[in-house]
């Protein structure tokens, strides 16, 4: 091992691949550090052979020979081009393997995205115990090499007091991809007087459901963090009964702002919310509906969740998370 590691190079996926991972690391990169930091974004976002080769060459050319290379997530295969360097790999979820049905593609993803990058890493970090446990079980890697380091909540979010609108609560639903469960949320709100605010592009199927169930809704797309914060402040309840997550950022964002959140009674949502959320069966419309009604009608229960959530969100302070990463970086020395 090197005796003096004083620099860290962060590799991010191409910006066109999505903003979520960059968002997670933004507060950490803004944190003061005694180490020199370099940041690189991959030139290609597709997973074709030419794109992969270009990305591998890019990472090799910009590798940190003396310090630490941190692959922040997504295309883990970046590390295959720098196996002899000191590398940290962050894994956010296993959805790539879980959602790939084609055997050939699944095998390629298994080795390029997991088996070989894991072998090229000094340390692996996972954003929840759920992801960590799945990774260890599937790939039989040394548990002492794998650490859980939670995502930090962005400092743009802060507590804002409010008066709950029990006549027509504003329900904020974050995300519209397949796992965000918008369809069942729409069905569950049938007959409940409320305004549903949806962040993300709505499919034609869900639009039809909104019309069929006579849901009063507002839709926003391509919103900034500042816009999201404004929506958190304006809402009465945050809807997040997702059927699959690696972490569940809206849980701690809503808790930080001081809003009750309805989420799924599965991991990692149970792990992240730590009892400070209304937990429902994400596959059961009646369960989701009962959760919404309980939050709307039971003031004592709602306020208890808000108070517990404010305390829970402190676990995800950027300084706490940054210190955990610093300890990991220093352990590689």
C-alpha cells in the first residue's frame, strides 16, 4: 500500500445517464477536505462496445496513480481499466441484474458491472444494508471489504413548519419510473379529496387512470433541487410507496423538511425511515389507501412521525457521511 494518499479522483457516469448519483455526491464534494479532489465525467453514456472501450480508455488516461480512484456508481466497469490502482467502488443497487432477462446480456452485466470491478476494488461501499447484504450473498465477497455508507441529504433541504390542510391535503409523489408505483397510488386516492402533485413524466396509462378516478393533479418535469424543495414545503404528505429502491432519498428529504412520508414496508425503505414513516404494502392498493387516510385523519400519529423523522434525518448529515468516507480512504493507506 502507498504510505501517503493525499488525493482522490472521482469518476462519474456521463451526465446524460442521469443526475441522481451526481446529486448524492454533491454535498460530499462540497465538504472541506484535506485531500486534493479531481472530478471526471465519462464521455459516453451508452452500453455499446465502442462506448465501453472509449470510457475505459478515458478512465485509464485520467487515473490517479498515487491516490485513490472512486467510481461513484452506475457503470462499475470503469475500474477494469485500472486494476492496479487504489480503487473504491460505490454500488447503489442491483437493478441492472434484476431487470435483465436476456441470459447473454445478464452474463455480460454480471461480469463487467460486478464480478470484475469488485475484484479491482480495494473497498466497496453500498448505500444501504439491503444492497450490501445482497452483494455479499450473490458474489460471495469478503464482508470486511464491503461497507454501508448512506447517501447524505443535500444541505438545500431544511425544516419548514406548516399547517396541515386536512380539507384538501397536497400529496407530493416523487418519481414516475416503473418502480415508483404511481399507478397504485392513483387508484388508492380514488374518492379521497386531495391534490396529487406528480414529479416526473407521466405515462399515457397513468394519465388515463388519473382521468378515470377523477384525481385532481398537477405535474412537473425536469425540476431542479430548489424546485423540489419548494414542492416539499408546499405539500402536506409525501408519497413514496416504491416497489424497488437501493436507498430512498425522498424519505430523508421529506423528513428533513418536516413532512410525513408514506413509504413501503420493505427494505431499504424500512431501514432508511427507521420507524419514522407510514409503512404500507406497496403491492396492495387498499394498504396504500389506508395509509393515506391515517395520515390525513390522525393528527397525533402524523405529528409523531414528523417529530421522529426530523430526528432520523440527522443520521444522514453530510458531515457524518463525509467522515465515514474519509475513514475508508485512510484505511487504504
